[in-house]
């Protein structure tokens, strides 16, 4: 028996099941990151000497990472749009680019972390560094999660395209919503930690 509303929208919400589920999940993620950002604000306003991120952190690398994540959002949309146009070959291209851009983000972040550790900058050094590593580390885990899901859809999960193309396109749309959320979190993290 097939579960209803996997392709068609629910009459009471106007969303199919997976899209409703991802919006509920993203609401919980907003609460998680919202609590962490609120903690950052409270810690920063209560600290007598709070360092400016631009004095400790690598702003050019973070700027490059911002450009990479914005580009990955574009390729994610293009992968979904390719399915809407029944162009599976284009989907594979754009999804591969999305995954590669996500990996590039992680490699750059790894270099940035490595440089911090070489200079003896660890989370235990200061509250600022503890917040920095917590927020960017949690964000990095979310990027890894998105790469895993997108890689599944590019590989084994893509078999669904042959049997249920509309449902597969829905899955890519849902994965895209998650990926855009991860990018949006970084767009808040970048100025908050690196520029202010």
C-alpha cells in the first residue's frame, strides 16, 4: 500500500508529506541555531574585552567559502530544475557540482582550523574561540550531512528516477531546502563571527 501525499499535495497544507516534514525539521534547526546565536550575543555583550573576529580569523578564506556556498545553492536549484525539465543528465552534472562545492567548503574550513591549531588557538583559549569552533563545527556537520544525502541521490537513490520521476524530483526539492538552510546559516555566521 502506498502512503498518500508522497507526490500530490495535502489539501490542508498545500504541501506533500516530505516537504511538510522538512519544514518542521528546519523549524527545529532554526531553534537550535537561534539558541546558539542568542548565547553568542549574551556572551559578547557581557564580556568586557571581546576580540573582533577579523583580528583572529581569516576573512579572505571565509569570504571564499561564502562564495562557494552561494554557488552551491545555485547548482542545487539547477539540479532540481533539470529534473523538472526531464533532463537527468543535467541533474547529475549540477548535483555533482553541488557535492564538489560542499567538499571544497569543508577542505577550506579544514585548512582554516589547521592554521588555528598551529598557532595554538583552541576552543579552551577563550570564550570567543569556543563559540567560533562550536558554531562553525556544528555548521560543518550539517554540510557533511547534506553532502551525504546529495551523494545518495546522485548514486543509489537516483534509481527512483526511472520508476517514480515526480517523487524523485520531490526528494531533490526537499534536499535542496535543507541545503539552502545550511547556506543561510553560514550567511549569518560569516558576518557575525568574522566581521563584527
